[in-house]
């Protein structure tokens, strides 16, 4: 069961209702043709009582009727949030605050990296979700009933998963780490910050030196991930390790260190300094 929202009047009423909830689950459907070209089609919302599907293409211009997205009093629960928050921003031009990501939380609990929503629901709740509309055309209108029903299931179980994960995260430092990681990722989205390209270097390493450092760094990352029971790719992926080494060569160790979220820096700073501190 879901309610379809197709005009700004109904969206305004829904917005006021959602501002009174502490938790809402959110997903989106969109079409992306390039890094910068993204078109939001649908927003799925569940408040643990009802599900709402907001048809952004039919509504057209957003008129400030999604204040709950920027509210610090409403926690927004996503699964793999990065592209969702980019899609939402492409429509309402507002920075989203107070979010939680079930995929990232799964990784902080030492489980699989980048697990899909359907697989996480199956693993944690024992529920099987139909995947046949995964690759639907979400831009064509009208949307089919099967598409809408599929879209609704994408938020149906997020609050339950959140509640189960929080039980495991509370009482440890990992809830704080998750918050810091989410803040870091959101800032990367809205500040368009990237470490993917390097223009010149401050110092240089031979291929043999870089390979030796990379092997030793990878070993230390695995050791630390086992100690804290965090997925090793979440802790410091192979790409991030390579980027950090090259960024150290370009900017120096301490500036490179400050480009990572605080929780990761605290766990890895000593190992990173032992390996690369001479380039500070």
C-alpha cells in the first residue's frame, strides 16, 4: 500500500507531516547520463506507518516543499546514499542533513562491502524482494503499477534494518565513526571535492618503492580491520590507499592525512606515519 504524490499541494501537506517524524526511510529513482547530468524521477518515503511515492517529474519544479530533507530533527535513512543525495539535490537544491546509511553501517559492523538492499533485507530479515523492475525506465510516464509497487518496497524495510543495526552499533565508537564518514561523503558531494586527479608531485617514488609501501600498507589495513571488526574496504580501500600515497607525494603527509574522515585518521594515523611520515 502506498500513496502517490503528484502535485505541490499534496507534497506540502506531506512535508509538514514528515517534519513531525524522527525517522523516515528514503530512496530515489533517477536517470543519469553523465557525472553532472542527473534527472530525478521518483522519491520513495516510508515513515514506519505509511509509504509515499513523490512523482517529481509530474510535479515539476520543487517549490520548497521538502523541508524535512534539511531538518536536523528528522533522521533520513538511506541504503547507499551518495547518488540518492545527488539526485535529490538536482531537484530541490537543498543540502540534506542528518542521514544514516544502512550499507555503510553494514560495513562498519564488519560485514560485506557494498551489499545491495535486496541482499541486506534477505540477510537481516529473511525477506525476499522481487527484483524484476530493477532496470525499469523511470523517466517514461505513466509509471506502471508494478514499477510503483517495486519502488515502494525499496523503503519498506529500511527502518527495521536501521533499528537492528543501531542495537549493534550503540555502546561502541562505530556510531560516531559512521556519522563522521557520512559527513565526509556528504561534503564530497556538495563541495565537489575529488582526489582522483593529481597535477605534479612534491616528491616522487620509484615503482619499486611505491609497490613496497602499498603491500605493507595493505597488510596493516587488514590487521586494523580485524582488530576493530570493520570491513577492510570500508576502512581503507585499495584505491584510497593508492590515492593517499600519491596525495602524500603531491601535498605532504599531514595535508594528505587531513583529507580523510576523522575516524579513519584516528585508526590509521600511526601506521600511515610510519610508512609515509618522512614526506611531511
